[in-house]
């Protein structure tokens, strides 16, 4: 394990007992997460990603394998030592899980209270954190008076109260609308940058990974099937599960009889009518097979899959036209 | 009305006794029922610390005492009452069966209130490194507070109606007056006044409980 690895999971297996049947949730997982990463773990529901994140802070105890956090094997710790260690691992949830009977600032002092910090110190820390998440004016509100995005900000402030080294996010944006999701993700990115907190994001949404993560692991059927830099995995997915996640469910039904290309918009190009311009300028027609693009602050994000026309020259013309505009182009004819 | 003014001292004393019996019994029943209810929750198989045998025993005790009709229990435990209070009649003697009947009931009320607490919040507290004790005191009891107050309003009115039954065997209070004057001497007026006073006491206690519950709830 290199010195800048903060979490190292080896051979982790977890099964559940339900109605006398054993159900395997995770099978022989190996995973390394480096300090300062924003590490995404993506998979469809039931893939085991929520169990995996709960095995990191031992809310679920693995059946076998080790979870080495900051040089210590958590699976070897006593309950008491583990409670201590959890203060270094913050966690936020899909449903926010705030204490509804406590004011916002008292929600944030809660982990400090548990840790035995004095009331005054805890309060001043809470107010500082509220400032960080942009909710200074809500200190005395109750959670029920806040919007979903505000609740998640409070949850983030609460998770950061004990100065954790790692922040676990379990579907943290899945209950939020797209605009609020972007705000919360931007806040996570900022926290990662300014506080150096390693962030692990569990999600089923590719857009979340694209937006903030630098690393991604694809989990499918209780196993990690692909892992690497987001840009690599996104542009050249190797596993079936990853392709399915990135191309969407419907793609397989369409037949790609000829050569197809995937154009990835990663935010480096402006939101222009690329396909229309391409057709007009190259004089070649293409068939759009799949498109999912978004305009974020004037930048294009997402992807388009096009079917290329017959003839090698026409195809080359189109590909080089796209590459000239710094778009990532990749042949995907083999996915049908 | 004349009869009420004539016997005002008796009615005041009766109301006082009823309140004394009810409130003291409720207090003691909570001293026993609260830890019992918490134990039922945390030793449950989905609880913080599942202990199967303890959970089975506690559930059995609660169920047994919950199924004995109060009037039967009252008579049945007379020897116990005499051993604790020294006599088997009077206001203080009534408190013993009241507590024995009410404590398991209170335990169930506590259990159902705490069960309402969102499991996600408990998980969040665990993720912060909270101990079981901290989860019980700072999460379960504090998040269930409004529901616990509603439960106590239910408990206090139930115990009050039990206390009227205790009057039947010389337990004192408004129930005693209603029995002695209304039942044995056919004095309908005194009986009716007793009933009205009982209704007023129940309403007042219930409203106080509900008001506290509403005031304490920060969810809306």
C-alpha cells in the first residue's frame, strides 16, 4: 500500500441472511482510494454499492476481507475503537437523516457532542461550518423548514464537524432536483479542494460521476468490473456493465449495422449545434442513434452516438472534423 | 347544585385523591416502564443490541400483565399491596396495583413511540461514532419526544380510569365517592357530579399532554 492511499479494501465479501437463504452482496472486492480523490462508485440498484460504502465505515461488518483506513485494519478494531475511528469518516445520505427535533446548528454540533467537545467550542465550529456551506442565516431553523438542498448542506456541515479525512456520500443527490444536485456537487468539489477531504460518492447516475469525480469504479453483480480515471473509463469503457451505464438501457435494442461513433462532450467545447454544423460543413449525412447532451454554463456535456455514412473518405472526413473541434470521438460499432 | 355545594369538601378531597393517585402512579409507572420500553426496543432482533432471550422474557412479562383485567389484578395482588403499603385499602394502597397494571402498558407506549424514529437517523448517529447509550438518550428519546408526550397523555387518562376502579375497593378518590354514594346509596346526583368531575379531570390532563406534545414537535 503506497503512502498516499487512504482506503485499501482487500478481498471484501459480504453476505446477508434472508429467509434462511444467503444472499451475496459483495464478492471479493479489491479497491484502493488515494488521498484527495473524488472517487465515484457507480452501479445499478442492487449491485451492492450501498453495502460497499457501509463496509467502509463498518456500519455493515464484512464477512471476510480487510478495510485498511489510514494504515489501520478497521475489521480488527473493537466496537469502542471503531466508534473513535468513525469520527475520521464522515457520511451523508440520500434522505439527509437530520435530527428533526434539533435546530440546524445543534445538528452540526451533534457529532461534536458525542465526541465530548465543550458546548461553546462546538457551537463556534458549527457556525463556521454553516458559513462554509452557505447557510449562516439558517442556524436557528429546524430541518423541516429547509429545502432538500439546504438539508443536504446541513448534513455535509455535520459530517465535516469532526474534521474527517474521508467523506462517504451514499446517493447524496438522488433525492434532489438537477439544479440542486449541481449545487451540492459543486460544494463537495470545493470541500475536496479547500479541505483536502477524500470523497467517495455512491451513485447510479452517470452525470454525478462526470460532474465531480476523478476516479470511478463500476460495480456490477456484487463485483467491481472496471476501475480507473473517469476520463478513461468514460471514453473507453471495457465492461458490459459500464457500456450499459454510459450508453443507456435502450441502446442495445437499436441495430448498429454500420460504423458508429460516439462523441463525448466533456465541457471543453461550447454548446453549439455540432451535428448540424458538421453536416453542413462536410456535406455528409449522419444518422443520430442516441443523444443525451446538456448545456451547463454554455458548455456542452453528454454524448451523441451517430451512424456514419458509407464510404471511408466520408467517414474520415467526419471523424477528423470532430477531432479538430477537440471532441472525443470513438468507434462503438462493436456494442450492438 | 345544592348537593354539590353541600358536599364541596368531599368532592375537593376526592378530586385531590384522584389526581394524587393518578399522577403518582403515572410517575412510578414511567420509572419502570421507560427503561422497560427502551430495553424492549434495543434487545429486539433489529435493535441496537439484539439479545434474544432477554427480549423474549420481557415481552412475556409485559404481555402477561397486559392481559390481566385491572379489577382482577387489583384483588389478586392484595397480599403484595399489603406487604408494601401495610394495608390493602386507601389511596396509597391503590397505587401499587395501578403501577403494576400501568408499567407494562407504559412500556408498550414507549416502545411504539421509539419505533417511529427514522432508522436512517440512527444509522447517521452510528456513522458519527455514537455509543448505544448516546443513541438512546440523544437520538431515540429526543427524536421521539412529541410522540412520547402524546403517549403520556394516553397513559395518564388510562391510569385515571383505572384509579376510579380502585375506588370500588376503597381506594379513595372520585371513583370511591361515586361507588359509595351512587352505587350503594342510590344517590344519582352525587354519582353524576363525580362523573362530571372525572370527565373534567381527564379532559384537562389530556389537553395538557397534547399541548406539550404539539409545542415540542419541531417537524412542522
